[in-house]
């Protein structure tokens, strides 16, 4: 089942005959069907690059939906969706990326969520978990042990179970 291309209500539109050189800053959603050279930026908006669009820009938005030609870096805080007949030349980065069959993509792809808060992220190797106080004889001691903390998206190998009836051995 194909996911709908509909995102937010479009508040700004650049038609196929439009031509912009410079920086575009917007809120909500913008649809671009013309030519843009420069930067496209939004703190919390969606950019929709239409099939007739030719974009030579650095794109930094919440959500990017691409159906036209993009030459440049795309950095999205939530997701990037690329549908045919799109042609993307450049690096893309977002926690969620969808590239449909029929798209031409030439660049690097990174699926890392960008750190939004100013708090230091939790490290899985330096995490310390404190266990309850244990009595040894008449003394009370704190038991401190280093343990890795599972972060979202990680799977511990020892938590994976084989399906019933699966036999070990080599594939034929």
C-alpha cells in the first residue's frame, strides 16, 4: 500500500514559471514547481518539490517530499520521501527515509536523528546503573555496576528467539 503524499496544508506555492535565487524561509508547507537556487529553510515546515521543479539548494526542514530534480544536501528532522520521477544528487539525512522504485539517487544517505535538546545524550558504554543497598554483615554498601542501557531502535542479541521448529545447520 502506497503512503499518501499529502502532508500539511500548503501555505506557499512557486509555480513552474517561477524562479528564485537566495534563501527561502517558511512556516507550515511550501510547494515548489519552479526553479530555486540557494537555501530552503524551515524550523518546523514541510517542503514539497513538484515534478517540474529544478532545485539547486541546501534544504533544511522538518519534512521533505521530493518528486522533481534536486541537486544539494537535504537535511530533515523528521523524514524524507522521494517519489518517481525524482532525481536527487547530493547527501540526504533524516531519521526516516523513503525512496520509491524508479527514483534516481546519487549521494550518501544517513538515517540518524538530529539531537534537538541541549542535554548531553546518554552513552551506552558509560552508563552506570545503581542497584539497591545490600547488607553485608553489619555494613551497608552501595552496589554499583556498569551496564549498557538499551536505546530506542537497538535490539539485544540475547533477546532474539528462534521460531519453533527451526533447525540449526547450513542452508542447502
